[in-house]
C-alpha cells in the first residue's frame, strides 16, 4: 500500500451574512458547513492505478487535494491519510514540504490557477528540481526531455502558458508532476482538454508509471479513460464511495444503479443508444439526510428499507477472480435481477420451439430479443408473461415463480404489448374504453382517470380529443391501433413491459418518437423491458443488451454495443449484415 485514506471526512465551512428588511447588512453571520467527503476508505497500492469517477461536485477533487494536504483554509478534516507508513494527517506545512513533489506529486485540474503567466513553461517544470538542489542546467535538460516524452512540440518549451493550447498546458502540468519521479501520482482530470489521439498516448504514459511500480490515483469523469488506465475504479457520489469494481467491469457490468446511469451517460463509438443522464439531482450538502441510502431519491430500484437504513458494503466476487473483486454499497446487492428464465423448453405438439433457454433481465434494463420469424421470440415473451406454461424449467419474477403469482397482482406490475393489436383489443371497445379497461379491472378508475388516459394518448403521439377517443379499432390505421395498445399497456405504470414487435406497424417518424418514449420511461421511472424485435438495427437503438434467438436457442447474449461491434455467432453477423444492406 502506497496511498491510503481511512475514514476520511472533509467539511467546508461556509458563512452567510444576514440582511434586514431594508436590505442592509447585519453584523451577524450564520456559519454552516458542506460535507465534501464522508467516511472515505480507499487504498492505492504500488504498481496500481485506482480511478475515481463521479458527477461534478461528488468530491473527487477534494480527495485529490487531501492527499497532498492542500485543502482550503475553511476545510476541516478528520480521519487518516497514509503515504506508505507515514500518517500525514497531523503534519505541518513545513513537514509536508519535504514530501510534496518528492514522494507524491499532483496534476491539478485547473491549469489556469496553477501555471504562472509570467514564467516560461520549462522554468516552471524545472522549479521543483532546482529547489531540491539540482543544477539549473541539469534541471532544464531533464524538463525538456519530459516535455519531449509528453509530445510537446519542439520550441514550445520557451513559450509562456498563454502561448500554448489548453491541451498542451494540461500536459505541462503532467510534466511538472512526473519530472521529480515521485512514488505516488495524483492526477485530477489530466485529459479533460486533450484530443483522442493524445489521450490514448497519455494513457500509455500512465500505464508506464504503474508498470514501474508507482501508485496512481486518477480522478476523471472520462469513463473510457478510467477503463483504459486503471486497475480498479471507485465510484464517488455526494462524498461517499458507492462501488469499488475492477476496471474491466465498468462499461459492461457495473453493479450499482448509479454506476450504470453514469455509463449510460457516456458516449462511446460503438453505442447507438441515446444518452441518458442520471435522473434528478444530488442531495443537499449543507443538510444531508443521515437516514437511509444517499442515492435513494435518484435510484430506480429503491425499496422501503432504502429510506430509513443506510446500506453497508457487500463484497463482489467472481468465480474467475481472487474472491475479492470489490464491493457495492446497496441494500439489494447492486443492480437486482427482475426476471430469471432457467432451462426453459417449449414444444407445440412435435415441434420444439424453445430448447433449454436461460436468460435474465435486470431492474431498469431493456433486453432485446432478436431473431427471424419463427425463432421462438414471441413464445419466450409469452412464457415470461405467464400467459402460456413451459414444458420444463422455471421463470421467476423478483424471486417468485411466475406460475404461482396471482394473475391480477402480476398484471398490475407487468404490461404487455401483443404483436397483433387487432387481436388483443376488443373490437367492441372504443379507444377510451380500451385504455381504461386495465384501470377498471384493478379498481383504479376514478375522477382523475380521464386526464390520465388523455396524457397516455399524448405520450404515444395520438389525439386526445373526444372524437378520437370514441373511435373503434376498425376506424384506426394499424399504426394508430398499435399506439393505443402501447398506451393501454403503460396506463398502470408497470415495472416491466413486454413488448412484442411494438413498433412494427409504425412509420419511421412515429417509431422514433415511441422509442424515445420507452427510453424516457426507462430513465425516469426505471421501467424494465423485454423488447421483441426482428430488426437488430432497431434493437441497437433502444436496448442495453441483445439476446439473439436462432432455431429455438440463444446463440448470443451481451451488451448491445459489444454484440454489434464484435458479434461472435455467424447468425448474429448475418442479421447485422442484412440490417446494413437495408439501409439507405
């Protein structure tokens, strides 16, 4: 262990001057504090890079400054910070002078506040070397070599900070941190202003430092850079670590709902799905709630216990790991499984439709079932919905056997959009009656229902005027009736939507709007979805994961962007090629 934080708490004192009714300032002030870090425990070992990610304001920069004891005067700190075997928590500034830039160096986030505008960049890099007793000529020569190593163009070393680009200034800060050859490196957003080619090179530079045995604490909002550089990743939210995971799991298998939301917010070349930010806003730092999970107001899978009891860290381990892969701070052990299909088989007479199918659907996830006509997609969807029974195997919904759940209770939570709306909606019902039926069945139809139904029609881009709501199915186009079916399925605000070719009758413009609605429901309500579709091009736009069905078997199952970018099965490649050939 080279760098260790133990039960670290940091608060910043803030004062507000009160005013009287006439707007005049009174002498009295109210002093409060904001909590920047709350009980942080984290280790960075020699030969390891640990990245810290999170939204702006989560406490990342405070953590980096605390490691050097460079916090602002209004900061109060408790807990311990170890550099190797030295607890620096109680060291004076004089004692820290021998440690800073020798044993530990930092790349500051804001180069505008760090670089002196009246000194040449090479002089600023050489300054700590000269201060440590190195000759000026040797220090300048060593600094120039470091600039060359970081690919600063020749001749730029004698320029002033304002005469070089933002990306070059950021690399100058990195050169200042690296030139003294410290054992521990703290890097706060080191690539925020650099291009993709330079970013890739700087990742190699950081890995060189790690391979040389240095400990690196990397602060970044760039998830791909964190994935590229680090061995482990800590996810910081409002001053608390919610998850610590191996970096290889970040983009494809995050455990905490917050981490998953961050990943969905980050653009990647392979991903076609629209970006979605973390819903809501972080809690107040002035008067944070001490009851319950700090993320509960923004979480899409919270349960009762989340509101009154703080979650504890749960170890994450894998069969191919060392038994200690990290941890997640969540009452549900991280992202929970909603539907589990285990060893399902189904035949119609002598025709085997599904063969030993096993698959899961997580809370807040959209899983696309893709395959040609007759591959078994609809059968698997109806088995999941409990409308038909399997020949063998078990399907559970939130841990309960679907076949044993009361149907009325089940369908209050699960909505279904059937493949053929003309077969699923009674020809005797008007549009209003078709959408109102689920409310009436569950005893939820009341004075507010008319407004609720009108809003549902508006959401699926249909008229909510009386003349339209009194129409019968035979008076609607296929696309209009399918949207009525979607509104009907969503009227109870289900947790799970099973959508069988729900956009197949829609023109491209309306299909795009419906897909955006489904993504909105996923992000804001946390709805899970089994999305049955024959077009893998549509699947990649809406789904988190794609499962490919072929001849009654799942031949591929993985994150959508991975399946599209690097399909493993020949049939998946065939589907992708066919989808591309149909593009304009």
